[in-house]
C-alpha cells in the first residue's frame, strides 16, 4: 500500500511508458492501454501543438464549447477511456450524412429492417438521422440492415486502405447485439466490408449512441470497387437468435478519416517484472524485481518507512502524541521526494466569481 500511495502522489520515471496510437478527427473517445494508471501527456506528430490535460468534467465542458487541444482520462463501467481533441491536419470527409431518408440517395431496408424514416428529433450531427425498426420474423438472417445505392459519389482514392470509416449508431436495447458490418464501394457486388464487435473506445456496445470504427486497411474486398467513386453504403446490425422485434434504431454521420499518430505517455499500473521480463501488477515470487530497484535510494527509503508505518504504526504511538514516529518518518520522506519528482495530480480548474 505504501508503494501505491507514493505512485498516486508522484510521476515516477521508472513507471513511465510511451505507446503510439491513432487520432481520428470528429472522434474524441479512444481505448486506453490496459496498464494505464495515470495519463501524463499526449504528443501529436505536429510538435507545435500543446495538449493540455483536464479532468473528465473539464474536458466535456470545454469540448462542448468547441475548444481543442485538450485531453483527459476516465474509468467508467469498468472501461478505461482516453478523451482527446486537437486541431490535426486531416479532417473528416463526410461520405453520407445519414441525416434523412432521402437527402443523399434513398436509404432502403434490408433483411429484418423495416419502416425507414427521417428522425429530426434524435441525432448526433446535422439536422437528423436515419431511423428504422426491426421485425425478426422477416428473415432467418439474424441481422437488419439499411443501405443507400444511389448517393452522390465520393472520391476516396487518396484515403483508400488508410482511412477509417466512423459511424454514429443508436441502439435502443443492446442485450442481444453482437456486432456491426459496414459495406462501402460501387454496388452490392463491388465493395469493401469490415466487422466490429465493440465501440471505438474498446468498450461493449451500449444503449444509446455508439461510435463505430471500421478500419479500411483491415477490410475485405469483394469484386472490383472503385475508391474514386464511392456511391454505395450499407450498415448492418447483427444479433443473436434471442433478439426480438424492436424500434428506433438510428444511423447518422458516416465519415472517412485519415489517422494521425500520437504518442501517449503515461504511468503504468505495473510495479514489477517477473523473471521472464513481463510486467506485473503484484508480487508473486521472491525473484520478481520491483521497477524502482537500483534507482533512487530516497524513494526506496520512503517505501520502507511507509511499510513500517502501516505495519507498526499503532504499536509505535508515544504517550499523548497525535502522530506516531513511523508516520512522521514517512511524511518526512515524502517531503524529500517533492523536490525530486513532479506531482501527479492535475491542478484544480481556476474559477472566476462573477459579480452581479
């Protein structure tokens, strides 16, 4: 516990790990590394951009105001998520806004789907979404889809095999939903297709809006589609045999985005390595090696004094003293470390009181 206390107070160099990930314009939620304990910084390819860390509440408030160059981290429903928004060099290309049934081509039902309509009340972008229902008795396919085959052609030749297709999709009840398929190309006989089983941040599908990420580089090609004239799109929702009839599924804002590389620097939740060199988050053998071994003796002393305080603090209380000696020793060691390592906690957001 003493080690975790110190890790929660300071950014420690032996705890730091850097990984590279993709940033996609128009999306702010990304999967966090499994071992992430504390996000330190994000560095885009463009080093002139300074990214400011924020609390999740600050990030959401600033993002809603249209501000950029901000990041945060959050743990919710057992899933670690990174939030990132910055002014990158690649902007999202709208392939189909999916903001009305017949605004750009005519969205049509397929398999178990029916009642395709325009929804002007619930949407993520533009002024509406494409709404449809599911009647599972219409087929034995265990999927429902909507497609548009006569939309204005979009030239994605420069983005071919590199871009990600992002789709906002609304699920009324996720209980039996298993995956999604996206098809894009020249027709229902010439297209690329990709399946996804999670939201873009790696979390399970949820009731409400989900952002789906279809990586073109991992897609399957069927026939001879033309990347310079994409005019066919289909989104398909797959489910188990237990799925029942349901209403008000929605699709909105289908866009293609070229990824931009960013480096995530963070403190790991790991504390040691085993004999095989693998990182571990708890000691399981006497020959496991702590990450701070052979580094700063002042830090090692603080770990020892913290352990002794936790083990013998109650037995080392002097008469009439409010603080035992090991507690005092631990706090003295922490004070010495404050001059060596930066604090981990974010600074509190400054607030201004407005006079009436």
